[in-house]
């Protein structure tokens, strides 16, 4: 694949970003792709490595990465697009927000900088849109089967498109005001402009997918009605129950879950809310608790809102710093310190910090009390535990706290009760190898059954669930 000596001839190139002072003025996307002729050179870096670890180990959706890299190298962008769309319904989204485990698994990552796979993927699909190649694919014939999909995140949308193209009547129900789920409201516009979602939704509408927003199944519409009027129900509700922080002062005004903050901020940017309806960080001391992508999104959002100071605390120890281009744990995802674009925009980060309590005045947050901890591993069980370091207590003046400590499972609500689906030991929806739940004609896909994970994994689950549902319906005939 590619040019035999390409990885020797060309250096890795990544997208350019607007400088920090410019990009924090607004919520517009600031990552700028390299020109297509540069992408041809980047495609040339892909090796004929025999076993494509990027495809087999790194990519949750099993993209045909070496194949479309080769097409790009030979300047065959249409061929590259046709290979890309075989495995991924939304490469314009994964090309923006996926952390690219494919690149850490790239064979070049053994001792070199990997192929710029994520950037090539995004270049392929954006060029395809520019050339008019991304067209609706309505089914050739109708099956007469009706499917209700609850949840319009990446798993639900991927399943909807696959099932509609198979000829089924598909309706996607979303309780929010607009379609997109976590993609719409959980990811800031500077990472994923919502016109990107709307562009793809237009294709799906033209293919015949029906969307119903502002519908809370179990309240506005009963699950019994859905079962009676549909052949299959697919639960793609995500893992939206956030991990809480049960400490003294948790109920003070100024402490919020991250997704509440991000949702309102995005709605304001998109004109669905006024500034009076958001949680504003302007002029405030902000603390983000949690070190993942959601925490970074809170940092970037607070910076654009004009926060005075931003801190990020993580209870886990600081990962190893790594400045080399290659992967120390190849082909697996390495546990190393990562600096996001939001971190570059300014915040103070600290690790091994235990939050002990919050204090306020007249019900409003004013300070937080913390201590430093030391982690250790039990030699017999392998379990990790921590102890507070004596005399390490400290306080911090803060006005806002955003809890970004991950999500534990889907919300256990009336919908799941009515459908009588069984849950596993972690509180997720239990499914078999065919994505079927314990309830007849009810399936589940994405974070709702797997636990919170990557967008690309949710897409993969949605596609696989769609294939299983299609087979199930064929057997019913």
C-alpha cells in the first residue's frame, strides 16, 4: 500500500490550528485540514506492512484504512470514498472527534510517527461532499417492517441508516429538541459544528428515515404503543447517568454535572437558549473534576465564556509524560499524558487530588477542600488503593465546579421499567450476542449496553445491531 519508501520520504503532517488568542474568541471549528496534495503524500506513508494493525487492532469499526490510504496516494479520491463508506456511516464525525486508536496501532508507531489516518479520513469525506458524491441511498424495495429507534446518538443514527437502506420503515425518537444526542449537545461546536450533523441528517431524511424530536418515550408515548405498532424496538439511549461526587456541600449552588453545562452552552451557541439560560463561567474561578474528554470540553467552553481561572483535578495519578512520536505500548492505546487543545488554551492541571468537601455562603459555592493522595497496588490481588498524604490538605476559592467523572450506565427510568429489560451487574442493558434484550422484539446498541465509550464504537454497535435486527426480521417472515 502507498509508496514503498513513503514513510522514509515524507514526514507526518497534522492539521493546523488557529492560534489560541484567535480561536477562543468564538465557538467555531479551528482545525484546518492540509491541502489534498499534502494528503496524497501522507497516504504514501502507509506501509505494505502485511498485518494492518490499524485496521485489525486499532479501529473499533474496522475501517479499511490501508485500502483508502492507497487510493489517496494514487489520487483516486472517489475510490477512497467508496472504501471508507463501506464501514463508517459518519466519517465526517469520527474524523473530527475520534481519538484515533488506529494511529497508535499503526505499524509505523513501533519506532516512528504514525500515518495521519484521522486527517486522511476527514479529507476523504469532506472532498466527497465537495464533489457531490455523498448522495441518498433509498432502498430498492420496501419490506413492510416497522422499527422504532429510541435515541439519536451515533449508535441510533448508524442503525437507522443501515436498517432504512435494507428497506424497513424506520422512525427515530429523540426526547431533546433536535436530533443528534450526545453529538448534538455533548460535544462543543468548536470540535463538531452542528451543520456537519445536519448535513448528514438531510441525506437520511431523503433516504426515508423519519425523525421525531421532543418525544420522551415512556411519558409522551408509551412503550406498549411502540411494541404494538412496530416489529422491533432498538434502545440506543446512551449511558447518560453521570458519576456523582457524594461529599459535604455537593448541593451548593454552582456545582453541576458536565453534560448539563455543555448542553446549555451549545444550545446558546446554536440559538436555542439565550445567555440568561446558560451556566456562565465569565469572570469566575472554575474547577473541572475529571480528566477525560468531557472535562477538556468543559475547559474549552469555560475559556471561551471568559473564565477568570480554570483548574482541572483528577483523582488518578499523573500518567507518564511521553514526547516521542512512537507508541511505547504498540499496538495498544498507551496510558500517557495527553494535552488537548483545551489544555493548550489555558488551565492548571493536577493529579492524585481527593475532593473532601465544598463550602459556601447562603447556599452558594465559595471554596473547596482537597488533599493529596498516594496510590499503591496490592501485590496479591493487583487492586489499587490510595491513602491521604498527611498534612497535604489545601483549599481553593472556586465559583463553579463541573463534575466530569464519566457515566455509569443508562438512566433507569420508566422506559426501561415498562419494557422490562434485564440489566447486567453494572446497570447496563443486558443483551445477547445478537444485541437482543430479555424483552421480546427489543434490542439495544451503543453505550446503553456497553457502557460509556467512543463515538466510533457506538457506530460499530449500531451497525452490528442493525444487521442482527435485519436477520431477525427475515426469519420472522
